[in-house]
C-alpha cells in the first residue's frame, strides 16, 4: 500500500496534496487500491491451489519467482487499466494480461466459428452418422426376414442381438480412441516430419491390437456360452440355433474390431468420405446376401445364413479400409514388430506403445462407459417388463425412438473427437473456443431432438394399439426431456474425449449409473405395486440431467484453469 501511495504522489508531482484532494483522499484511494490488490492476490492463490502448487518444471517456477514486475490491476475509466511497479520503483501504464485474462473469460464465439463448425459437421459428422446407421439397419432387416421363417428363430436372435450389441459397443470404443490419437498425431506430424513414422507405428499397433481384441472377445463368448445362456434365461429349445449363429458371428468379430480402428484412422486424418463409402458398400453387400439367403425354404438354416451375411460384410469392410490404409502409408505391419525379438518381446513392445499413447487407459474408461450405458438400458427394460405387457410394449417403442434419435447426435460427437485433439495440440485457446461453440450447438440440438420426441409421442402413428398409444402419450413430456438431455450429454462426451477426458466420461458414467440404480431402488421401495413406467423414465431424466450438469461444471473448470495458466505464464 505504501509503494502504491508513493507512486500516486510521484505521478501527481509538486502540490500533490492540493491537486489530489489532500492527504485524506490519497489515503482513501490507496486503501481502495490495496483492497483490490489483495483481492486479486487471493483469487490468484485460489486458482493456483486448484491447479496444484508446484505445477510446471522447476525452471519455470524459479523464473516466475525471479520476475521483478508485479502487476496491479487498477480499474480505470474503461475497466481494464493496469499499472506495473518494477523493482526500481518506476511506474508505467500497461496491460500485459488483457481485460479478458483478468476477467477469466474467453471471448464470445463469433459467427465465423459456427460457420466453420457447420462445414465440419457436414463433411465429417454426417458421414459418421451414416456409418453408425449401417449396423442398426442391417440388424433390423435381419429380424424382419428371420421372422418370416419362424418364431423360434426370432426367439434365438433376441438374446444374440443384445449380446452382440454390447460387443459392438466395445469395437466402437476402439474407433473413438484411435480417432483421438491419430488426430493429435497428425497435428504433431504437420510440425515435425520425423513424427510421421511414429504415427504409422502407433496406427499399425492400434489396428493390430483391435484385431487381437476381437479374437479375445470371440473366444470369451464361446467359452462362456453356457453361463451366458443361463444369465439371459435362453430357452433350451433355441440354444442350439443360438450357438450356431454366435459361432458365425464370432468369426467376423476380429475383422469388425480392426475395421472400426481403421475407421478411426481415417476420421483422425479428417477423411470421413472413405469410411462412409466403405460402410455403404458393406451395407449393400450385407443386404443383398440377407435377401438371397434368409428364406423360408432353408428352414432353420436361415439363421446360419443370417449370421453368415453379417460376417461377410464385416470381413469386406476390413479388407476395403485396410487396403486403402496400406496404400496411403497409414498402416505398415512391419512397423508393428520392428525391433522386436520373439513373441513375448513383441507383446511387451505392443503393450508399451499402447500405454505410452494412453490408448490402454482411454479404451478401459470408454469400455466402462459403454457397459454402464448398456446396463442402464437393460435395467429399464427389465423393470418395464415386470410392469405388464402394455408397459413393456410402450417401453420398447420409446427405447427404439430414444436410440434412433440418439444417433442424430453422432455428428457433434465425431467433430469434437476429430477437431479438438488437433487444436489442443496447436493452440489450447482455439480448442477452448471450439469446445464452447460445440457446447452451444449440442444444447440447441438437444432442444430440437427433444421437441421431435415430444411430437412423435403425441402422434397416433406411434402405435395402432390404443392402450399402448395412451401409455406413450402420457409420457411425452418426460420422454422429451430424457431425449433432449441424453443427446446433449452424448454430444458433449465426444468433446471431452477429444481433449483426453475419457477417464472423466467413464468415471462419471459409472457414478451416475450407481445413482440411477439407487434411485430406482428407492422408487420401487416407496411405491411398490403402484410403481409405473413414468417413474422409470423420471429416474432416467434425473440420470441424464446429472450428466449434462457435470459437463457444464467440467467446461467451466477447464476454461478457468486454462485462462489462469495463461495469465500466470505471462
């Protein structure tokens, strides 16, 4: 405070007492300045404590302590004035941090940023959406064709669809992780040509590991086939058909896992058209095979044809994307075993590479995220079935619409997963601005899809059964909220994962699932036989609302930490 007063008197010159309004005015103004300085200091200490004292290399900390300039933020007429007092006592009017850094806020997102993201959503997000739709479409057609052959075959397909739905979620996680890694590696390769070889090694190792993971999943499913049938209450009369179907589907799992990793390679390289073309051709091939082979004349053999058609498509997409990746130099199987001696050494080297790139950690948390999400759907279905036939039918319709509308949030998820790793490597502030813009887009998308869900539930085309329509119509408000919050949260998941936050996504999903289970247990205990389908979906709304609120807190915290780091660095 004394130093500040000296500076003010010096700036006032001779006759300072008269021109400054007397010593009392000087002391009063000095107190105001001192209070502001103390507040700034306390705020900075709080931010530093949140970041963890001692962050950064020792040389940076010593350089910070040796700095002879102390910045005092003095609110001028325009609110952004600053004064610095150097070690020799001289004063100068400067603003080294800028008003935005002092206010700990980012500039407002400009319309140009939204225009750029609109192009990215069109060129990168929409193709990814079409890729995601491929599997549900061929699976739906499979069910429709098999139902024409016999009811027993549909009964055999039901548990298989649920089982392979979870397995495919694991394969999709491979694509997400590889997309993030490749996007960041591409940014590094643009600045350093030498890192191009490292990216090729990382990509090749990821694809090969995904193929091995598919083999492990297929082997595990076959070894645990008996216990799985018991857990899923599969009737004995369909277990033989189910076993034959799963054997054929398991043959395609390694190819499907590697194909998803290859898709991540292309997406991370900002090429969404190549995988889109591959998946569209795969869909056509699979549909043609289904129409040709799944016929009543083949009897129970139709279920073998159904499994064979899907496996054929999965093998094709692997060969299609693999050949292009090798031709472009993305993948080199020689790079996988380069410098290794023997099987054990190669296995250790592959695992070490995956850990160095955080692929193992990211995949583990995304696997937890997928398992928690599937467990939530399974619990909802189980409770709805216990409530009666009408509730079960209404819930089935609502879940189908819920999943379908959820796919429409895939473009925002994919764009965040592709652009943010690249931008965070080059300019963290640009990445923060893009993330803020994607956050606003996700909110708008959630509101739009929620309104669409409301209209679908209110429409009589949802079901010809009056009782089922009455059940779904009574839930239109709750269902609209659930869809809006769910699609918003899923889109924001892609942004956090793109910035290396798979651990956050998986951890909070597991935490939220535990809360969801506990909430349903309380509802069941309180209402007992009076528990309805509305209670189940209300619990789901709470679950999704919690996810969105967690993303809001995460976004605010990350922005504050980035801006405080920038302020201290300056």
